């Protein structure tokens, strides 16, 4: 108990410090707000493949001769996919710019536009295009590499750096052009930010030029190769994802929302991983990432944090405590949709040393099972983001485009979670007897 109390005190201190970090909170909120955009794009891609596609390897309605006309509706879904998943980095840069600008006392619209312009400034406007055997340089274009998942980290950095520069120059008051009182406010604002905005973009452009001249690579290439890829390889590997889940569960045990504490680190990397899988699937390429956003919810969070759907089933099977059975009945419907606060705080699991072991380690065990099943080819790599409230089995089917191996693996994970919780439910029975 003393060890548990000491760990709880230290985690509370850490949580308080993390909660005060401005950039962490902004990144977390940005990805939370933009998740509907990702889900919309993913669902449209799924619809395109299971309804309109005649070339996909899986089932599709358009493959039925009488429904072949459905292929003509493909542009409806591909347009939405292009506007959402392929421009996610652009949306991230603007949202971070708007959020940080508001925190710094700036006009959020202005700061978001400056953040976007700054991001575009460090992106190359030329690209090599191959026509047959001939390669030509095309100017005044923006590659999908910059707007999609590969540009996420650079978008985050540019959103923060550009707005901080803009805020410092505006607040200094030395670069503002002051207009008479009779001038409309929007015109006054435009002149106040004119020189700070121009100077911000100039500084960023000069820095990009200097980096390219010295290294032979632009900021995009440097950030992607030196930051995003190494971090992604760590987090999207088995040890990294298990460590993130372990930290999340430890925070939950002291009553702090674990997912919120790690989301600023987890979401950019796992979102980039699932977007990369979606892009690869659309191009008919091998999916690169076993661990991604969907993997987290499908295998490691059945019933919510701690895979508490297994706990609910275990209580129904062996619990003799009427209070626990009553809480389990109340928790079943929300738990199916991944909402388990009635279990974590009602049982309770929070601050309960007995439940700490299964609550922390059950999702880790399920993560290992899901990873091994995917790596040996029994389960398919997932390529679509689904809402975290999607019930188990349904979320696995949607995220994997109907792969049976994923569904079987998910059922195994649920069964394992039940078995893991059973001994601890039996121990709680003995507590009532004593």
C-alpha cells in the first residue's frame, strides 16, 4: 500500500506538470478536434472500396453485375478522401496556429493563416513527374507528401514557431501601423499585423533557405527523417506501444484520464501510421504499419481503458457481490461503446491496489496477442480509423475492411481479458466473506 501511495503521489505531480504544458495541450486538443475529419475520410475510403470498387481484393457491391453502375459514384468518395486525409497536415498547421494564437491573445483567424502560410513556405513547390520513361520537373505544385501524413510533424512545428514569432513581434508594438480611430476595426487589424506577418514569413523562408543550402535537404526532409520516422518507429513498434499503454493505465489508477495524458505523443504518431496505411492501401501497396490508431482501439481497449469489457463479463460469471453485479449491469451498455467510467470509479478500479494488476496488464497482454497475430499474417494490418466509441468486433471489421483474422483475434483478446480478470473478481468475493 505504501508503495502504491508513493507511486500515486509521484504520478499526480507528473500529471500536474504535463497539464500545465501549453504546447502539449494544444497538440492534444488539435488532434481531438480533427479526428472527425480523419474518420470521415476513412469511412469514405472504406465505402469506396466496399461499394464502388471493381478492382479491390475484398468484397464489393460493384463486382455484382447488376450493381456495376455503382463504380460511377467513386468520385464522390474519393473527393472527400482527398480533401480530408490528403490534406490533414494542412488542417493541423491551421488548427495549431488558431489555438496557440488565441492563447497568446492574437486573432485566431490571422494566426491560423500565418501558420498555414509558414508551413507552405517550407514546402517545395516543384516535383518530379514521370511520363513513361521521361521525368520532368513540374513547378507551382504541392506534393501530397507535404499535405498528408508525412508532413504532420513539420506542420506542428511550423504552427507553433510561426505564431510565437508573430506574437512576440505584435506585442512589442514596434512594427504596428497605427490607424485613426474612425478606421474600421478589421482594417486597423490588417495594418497592425502587416509587418509582423511579413517578417515572420521572411524569417521562416530565410531559415529554410539556409538549412537547404547547408545540408542539401529542406526542413521537411530533415524533420521527417530525423524526428518523425525515428519516433514513429519507436511508438509503432511493440515495446513503444506497450510503454505508452502502461503509462496511460498507471495514470488511470490514480483517477487521471490516461489517454488524455499521453494523447499529445500518441495521436500524431499513431494517426500518421494509420494514414500511411490508408494511402498505401489506396495505391495497392503493402501496408507499412502494424501498430496504428485502429490497433490501439481494436485490440487494446475493448470496453474502454483496461479492456474492462472482460471485467464486466467476469463479474457476471463468478462475482457473488451484489454491489459489483449491479455496477456491471449499469456498465455493460456504455462499456460496449468504450465508455467505462462507471466501472473505473464505481467498482472502483481507481486507487484499488487489488485491481491495479489486471487493469494495467490486461491491455498489454492483448496488445501482444494482436501484434503477434498481425505479424504472422493471421490478422490483417488495419487501414481505417474508426470512432473510438464503435463497439468491439464492429470496429475491427471496419478498420480492417472485413478481415476475419482481425475479428477472431479480437475475440481471443476479449476471452483473454475475461480470464485475466477472473482470479481478481474471485478475490474480491473473499473480501466480502472476511
